[in-house]
C-alpha cells in the first residue's frame, strides 16, 4: 500500500509520463499534415489561410511561418495564370498573396455572372445577381 509521500511521487511520475508520451505527435508528422493540407474547391482563401495557421502553429518553424503559409497559398491556386503571376512577384508577402487571390477569385466570379447573364438571343430574360 502506498503512503501519502509515495502517492504524491507516483502521481508526479504519471503526470510527467503523460506530458512526455501520451498524445504527443512527431514534429515530422505535424509538418506532413501541414504540407499536405489541400484547399477544398469550395473553401475560401481566408478559411484556407486560417486552417494553415492553425496547422503550422505546432510545427516549430516560428521564424518561417508566414513564408511557409504564403507558399502553401500560392501552391493551392488552381488557376495556372494566377499562380504564375504570384510566383514572379519577388517581394510577395502572405497578406499580399491572400489579397491577390481573393481579388482574382472575386473577379472570376463576377465575370462568370456577367457572361451567364448575357442574352445571346436564346432566352427572353437574363438576370444578373449583384
């Protein structure tokens, strides 16, 4: 049977064991999760950047965080022309990359709405949602 002193020591050992071993994942694994996280088709660029920030927080790359997230944002762009544009900007920050992607995606959506609203003689009424 354990006495109070032994119980305290045992509790301390168990607590330290849990702290060191239980639920802890490898930094390599955490970085893998971050680096392989892909943007869903319907996911906004803002939400994607937030998810990347959450994932990178445990990767122990503090001095490079914004640069690595910026790279993931650029690599997530499906539009090759936009991706090329982002790649050639020499001083591209995370904030600027997000801003450019948001503006471009918004413009693409607006152009699609404009083109869908054109009357090519096939319909009597066209409606544009603004």
